[in-house]
C-alpha cells in the first residue's frame, strides 16, 4: 500500500476536490515538519527524551515521552514508512499529554538511525522500500518483545495496566504482531491506514492478532478500501469469530496516509476523528 504511484494519485485526487493544496503542506514536507496538532484536553506536563534500546539485533533509537509525575499506561508507536520524525514525535507527545507513557520507535534502526527518510514525508517511496522489505515477521516479533520489556523497566510505566500499541501504514501489521508477540501485556491495538493486515498466508497479521485478548481499532482509508474491498470483510469475520472487540471503519474522503500531520494527504477532520477513537479505545482497554 505504500507505493509512490498511489501517493501521487491520492494527492492529485485531493487537489482536484479542493481537500488539500500543495501550499497547505508543501512547506512542511522537506523537513518532515508537522502542522500544529490541537493540544490535548486537560494536557498534563510531560518529560521527553531520546533513548537507546538494546535488541537482539543491535541498538534501536527511539523517542520516549511520558507524564512528568506518576506512572501511566504504556503505548508503543510504530511509524509509517517515513519513519521516526518530527510529526511522530509531536503525535507521541500529544498522546503523553493525555496520560500515557509513549515510546515512538525507529523501526529501521538495523540500517540507520532516524531520520531514515532524507526529505521527510516528501521522500520518494521507492527510496524507502528496501528499508521496509528488510523487516519481516521475525524482526517484528523480536522488536516488539524488546521494546515492551524496555517499557516495563521504566518507573513511568504502570505495570498493573495493559499496554497499547498503534501503527501507521506498514506499522499497522507490526502493531498486530506486537499483540501476538506479547499477548499477556498488550490490551489494545490500533491500525491507521495499515498495510498487509489480512493476507492469504498462514502467518497473516490478522490471524496472529485474533489469538490475543486485545481490543482493536482499525481505521481504513477510503482509497485503500476501494483497492481491496474484501479486506474489511475478512477482518470483521475473523474478529467476530474470535469474539474480540474490533472497531473497523472505512473513513470517507480519506486517502492512504491521512493521519500523520506532515502527510501530503493529511485530512484533519478524519485524523481528529481517528484520534478521538484511539483515546476512547485506550480509555477503555488500558484503564
């Protein structure tokens, strides 16, 4: 789902419909900067830092932000193919201000430290495909275990609360596998315009996810749904059969990648709707 042709097609469609203009986001793309997100309601004071985490394959760089006082439920964030950058730091900080200890990781640490996309979200997708292709089920599972183990060693993380995980684009399937890798700790999973959630392989992320006891939020881009209309059906049937709570919705007038505020197809109303549903999920599953 993360290919340059689709991104370019999405942008042309959005421009033609007056939903976004190059002027609106053009100044932010090159540096990977994000539009200013609305401040969290009743925002708490947070502490933030860049951290290094030892994994079976090396040292991962990440951004950790959490309420300055007390312990809070942890959330592990998997970025899209453009990786750890200012937009995802801003999203992580906003989530922390809502009362969560948030770790935003660089999934490509085996190859290079962040930033891994030289021009931020304006980086041509073909340049980034090799980074994504170097990851697989084994790396997803190993990283999930290492990152959650690190979170559980932090005094700012509530050990008596379940952990949430959320992923964007390619991060959606990694979030699913995170729940499968550490099923006793992960209580909530969110995927936003996630790619490869339901495949015909026996190790499909959705088949692994339904073996957990987590609650799910799956936000699907309208154009992704038009390309693969049966995916939502497969997901709904699988979660229903497993008797798992799963909110699965196609977001009208949204294009693949609509949630990060530096995206070329950022859709603020739908992004805010999805963010609200995320907070509702965590408020219920991580309480």
